[in-house]
């Protein structure tokens, strides 16, 4: 009889609080704190991941209607970092006018945030790297911002299927972006798998440039 796998180790979670939702670049916090941003297609599980990472069920609002987030949401983490929830993309019912507003707001964000260490790009490995994901990576490349690919919802796939999907993502990302931070990190907000490793990587990214400055 096989021994069941051990649960992932407990996370040491810093305190976190919502500070503001910005609809204009003039509202962005003005300080020198390091920050990490999270972005991905609508319904990829971004809010759920933020809530699980920060151990608060409703810190990041999970919309019942994908594509409804219209702000850039700033969360203060450990009173020393910013976690930033960027609007999701790719939801068909969002009108073109609203998309242009989001594009302008995101463009301002990517060009102005001097202490942005990386953007966490959430991907559904069952879909692979979509055209919209590639467009987002092109924007990040333009600003020289590294993207850390995180595969969500891996609990929905079985072993071989999961390995194949992650392999294909890992092969396609270097062609899509020279700034992609590989390997792809698989996580599940349902089981907690991969979260300790992701937290470790985030802390490294947040500290990297602080050591250089």
C-alpha cells in the first residue's frame, strides 16, 4: 500500500491589506517600495491565487462576471512591498472602448512603475499560450519587464496531461519573450501545491534589485 503524499509545507504569510483601486496613473502610490504585478486572461484564477497567497479569502475580489475588473488594485504586503492586481484580458463581452481605456491605463503602469520587479503572468495550461498572452508579453518586452509564467488550475489535469501541457508552455515561452523567467511554475489554489515555491520565487524577485541599489 503506497504512502499518501505529504501536504505542502505551511506558508509564512506576511500581513496584507487593500490600499486603493486606481483608474488613473495619477492615483498610483508614490514610494520606492518593490512591487510585483499579477496579470492573466479573465477567469484564469488570478484573484483566487492572490487570496490564497496572502491567506485572506476576500482580499482580492473574485468577480462572478469575468472581465469586470476595471481598476489596478494595489495591496500592501508586509508593510514593505506592493502586490498589484492588473485587469484581466480576453473576455469577449468587454466593449472595444473599455479595452482602449484598459490599454492606456496598463501602458501608463508599465512605463511608470520604476520599482516593478516582474509581472506574474497567469496561464491556463489547458489552453496553452494564447495570442492575447503573446500580445501581453510583447508589451512587457517593450518596457524590459520580466514575466514569470505561472500555470494555474493544474489540479484539473492528470499526471501525463499536466506534464505535456507544462512542457509545451515551457517550449513556447522563450520564442514569445526573451524576458520570460523560466521554468513555468505550476500551482493549485485548491490543493496549495506549488504555493511555497512560488512564494520563495516572489521573495527573491522582490529582493534582487534591493541588493543592487
